C-alpha cells in the first residue's frame, strides 16, 4: 500500500497550517487505497540548512538531517499544506525541502494552499521546486481563502466543496504514486 505524507508546511506560532493539515488527514482517513500520516515540520527542528555537503550527495552529518531523511524516504507521495507568505511558500518548508534530494526523487506531490489568494502563488513556487527535486506534481489542488474558509482569518471552517476537490487531489496523488513507485529501486 502506498504511504502518503501530509506535510504541515509552516512552523509559525499561531499557524493555520496545522488545522488545515488535520482536516486533510481526517478526510484522507475515509479512504482505503493508501496509508496517510501527518508530518509536522515542527517535530524536526531543522535549522537553516547546515549540512556541509550538498544534499544530492546524501552524506548527512547531523542527526536532525538523518531523522528528516528517514522520515521522507519512508513515503511514496506527499500532500503539502502550505501558507502563502509574500507570494511564496513558507521559509520553513523551503528549508525542509532543500535539506534532501534523493529522498524526494521519483515521487509525487499534491498541494493544499491557503492565503488571501488561496495559496495559489505559493503552490506555483512549490511546483518549480518539485521539478528540480524530480517530484511529479498533480493538477488538482485545494485553494483555501483566508476570507471565506477561516472565521476571523484564524478558525478553519472549510466550505463543503473543498472535500470533493481534496478527493480529486488524493485520487491523482495515489494514481501517480503507484506509477512512479515502479521507477524506484526495491
């Protein structure tokens, strides 16, 4: 069975990402075609990239990098929950992506964004980053508005139609995840 990480892409105090990721996880648990796990960047305490050797070499020296590597390697696919900060994703998520290389290769990603423009510009940036990491991205994405899907910009209250869009996203992630699994050794 495919393993899909739902990655909480913000470490900011008072973040909305955790509530959104929990909603994604709750919705995904209704499915039986994959195994889903919440992965919170806060749990890894990654400082700004501090490895002396480029990630493409896979020669990690720090315990936090080795733990992050093992976690990411264990998945076949990813759903990134990202805020939009200044027309891009969070610095914490970009940093976490930069720590690794081979662990991401030949896998697939879907995106759940939120912000004043539904997080769409953050997702656009992430698609470029994913291409460099050799991660395929699916077309379907969930775009949540701070104005309409959050009360007072804080309490997450998603509109009902977002669950259908999330299901489409997960359908695509699982289909691509299965296909790409054949490209990876063992």
